[in-house]
């Protein structure tokens, strides 16, 4: 391609590396589009049988207040709420809006209708795959090269998290608008006078992408890499600043808003092992992750929903800190000398999309997440498509061997994707996959235990299923405890959480002695654990050890002075000891902190009745009834 008055002339140049460009309108591309759709659909078919998982799905879909509007999910007021609210510190209004549409018209009870959410995710991913194919053609890749690159995008196992996870609608939806913006922008720069309208279309798609996921702030940087690929004067003020001013402004606005929300939600507060990492450690994490992403683009391994920060960074992380920058610069210099513009573009496109997600600046607990590569990998897949076209042209006699090797590789990827998609069937399957990848980590066992513990307490089918779930929970918590022990119990808060979970299981099975034992161990691990004190206090209360219970509840309130439920529990102890004024004081505090709980008014009514104050007892009984409480008639 050569530049003539700022316009693109699709002719062969050195960066083509011997590959003849083709007219993007020639050839029967619809056959390739059909193949992309069919193969991608088959690879991700298991996602249609997936349910929801206890990994953000409850907060985003099942229990999201924005999806439970009294005046209609798609009313003006609720849509306004969706666009002016965040969910767990993340601002993604358009994905939430799509959930509202699905719930309104297809799935009034999402918990029983997960199919539509997964089907729409897959549909969006297939659309994105076709868009990548169209973009690669606009980048002057031959049809077969564009097809190979797009097929990699479509069926690569690193896509599974973005497609199979219902909540990650954010990825596939932002990807749709993001890729559409790139296609519009490419149309614009191919002939700026004729296609000036595409400039405005690109801005519109960019806004929709930003409303879908904050990762879209990378768009102006992506456009710069595209300018470089197309031999535009990308460093000139006119192209870099003036032309892209709308995108710089949009990215800055949404970026600052996202930083505010993330900070408000405490996502910039490092947790776990990451809290101990200094600047050098974080730089090592970033370069190490960058290298892992490059390796996984070719050989996807250890795919799981979560990756633990190691308590001590492996030596390879610090080797990466030195080697990755040196190798990257060396490859860039070599590619520049060889005039391999396509390679520089692909690496730059990949880098600008993962650079903000390498956790050099800590944001939450995400580490080496597969979903972070969703758009960025398109740059690497473009290089792959270009190399395929080059080798087919240069080694035309060996085309059968090359094709056979590629068929085998793509088949392997598709099978890996199909298998990985099945791990998102439900939470236990997800946890088992994590355990398979990290058998010595407490996390997978603990998450599986929590799932079965919640399942036992949330739904009581019969005694057998109830105790079966508790038994499963107990087994997983014991394995979590063992894994934590093997690793030297490096994080006291984690050890404490495991002990608390074991204590709760024993409490629910009726073994109060064991429950108290585990809660005591939790307190020894983390003396500032209000949850441990509160749970142990309740066990003492059930054993009628009221003085011990009061002391534990008091210690819990010193740590969490605004816990209304702990005041309520301590009030029950005071009532049992006939210390009525103390019980009234605690119930007053509980009601002050949560005035809409009828149980607190019923309890205070009981205490007033015990004191002989029938007027106040009746008043509280009436208030409890107004709040929907079940109040015995004799209370009136």
C-alpha cells in the first residue's frame, strides 16, 4: 500500500512480504463466513447447556436490583437507573440493559432460564468473529489468510471465559461495538472524502462500546496502530490529535469515571498476596503476564476462571521483567528493518489492549484472566493470517502438508474450546477445573465448599439432600484447610475464613462443640474477625452459655459497631438472663440501625411484656405487623 495525498492505494509493497493484496470485494466470501459461523457455533455449543455460576452472576443477573424494578424493567425511570448506577464498582449499563430486555421478554425468572443469556452471548461472539474477518479483509489480507485469522479469533480456547460466563456479556457486547468502530474507521481512512460519514459512525459505535465495558478506552490507541499499518502520517498533530480528539475526550471521560467508581468500591486496595507486592514485584507480574498471554495464544494451557497471586513470585517473573522488554524491542527493531509492518502492527495492537490489564496498577484480584485478551488477540491472529498467506505463496508445493498441519491444529483448538466450555456448566464444575489447574491452592476447594453450604441453606428439599450438601461442603473445606496448611498458611485471613466455614458446617449438622472449636481457631488466626466472634457467640447462646455468648457478641461489636443483627443476638442473651434493660438497649440499637425488620419489634415487644409494660409491648407488636411480621394474637 502506498500513500497518495493521504489516501490508500491497495498495491503490493515490501511489508506485504511477497503476498499479493486482493480486492476486498472479490471472491465468494460468504462461504467462508458460513464456515466461521458453523465452526464457532459447534466449538461453543456446550455453553448453551450452561447455567449460572457463583462468580458475579448473582450480583449482575440473579440478584441485581436494577433487574427487579417495580415500575417495569424497560420503563424510562429504570433505564435511567441502569445508566446512572454501577454494579460492584463497574459501570456497564448496556450489558445490564440487555439482561433487562431478556428478562422482560424471554426469561422472567433468569434462574430457571439461563439458555437465552448464553445463546445471546454465543450469538454476539459469532458476530464478532465475522466482524474480525471483515476487518482483516479491510487490512488487505487475502481471503484465506483473513479466514484463518478470524477462525483463530472464533474458536480459540481463551475465548471461552468471555462467551460461557453469562456475566461477561460485557466482553462480547463491547467487542461488537468496538470491532464495528474499527471497521467504520477503516472505511473512513480508505477514502476520507467519500466515506466521511464513517467517521461519525465510528464515534457512535465507540460510545456504545464504552457504555458496555471500560476496556474500550483503548480505541484511540488502536486507531493509531491502524494508521501505522495503513502508512498514514500517524504522528502528525492533524491525524493524532485533531482527528482523534473525540476519542481522546471520550476515553479520558469514561476512564476517569471508571477510576472513581473502582476507587469507591475499594478495587484499588490490594488484597491477599498482592498486598505485599512492591513496585518491582508488580512490574514483574506485568511482564510475566504479558509473556504468558503470548504463549497461550499458541498453546492455551491452565485455563480456569481465576488465577491465584502466588505468595512468592516465581523466578520466571523476574526473568520476564528483564527478558520480555529486551525481546520485544529486539523483535520490533528487526521487524522494522525487514519492513514487516504487519508484524509491528499486530504486536502493537495486542500490547495496547493488554497493557492496562497487566496489574502493574492493582485493580481487584484479576490476574492473567483469559477475558482480558478478547480484543487484543486479534492483533496476534492478524499476524498468523499474514504468515499463513506468506507461507502458502512461498511454499506452494507443500500446501497439502501445511494445510494438514493447520487442520490438525485448528481441530485441537476446537476440541479444547468445546471441553473448556463444559467446565462452565455450573459452579462445582468450575471449581473442579480450578482444582485441576491448581491442586495445591485452597481457593477451588473453598469456593466449592461455599457453593454446597449455600445450596444446603438456601433450599431445603429433604433431610437426605440437606445433609448430602453439608457433607460435600465439609469435605471441600477440609481439603481447603489441608491445601492452606501445605502452603504454610501464608495469609491468616484466608485460614480464618476456612475455619469459619468449617465451623458453620458443624453448627448446621448440630455439632456445637466442633463448631466452637473451629470458630476459636479462626479467632486465633485473625483476632479482628467479627464474623468468627459472632458465630461462636451464637453457638454459646444455643448451648445456653449466655455469659460467654455476651462476651463474644461484645467483642464482635467492638470490631463492627454497626451490626444490627449482633445487637439482636446479644439482646436475646440478656433476655434469657432477665437483664431486661440491657436487652431493651440492644434492641433499640438494632432498630436504630435497621428499622424495617419486624423481628426486632417482636423481640422488643416480648421484653416489654416481661417488664410489665403492656402499652409499649402492644405498640411494638402493631409496628411489627405493619412491617409484615407474623405476630401472635396474644401480643395485642
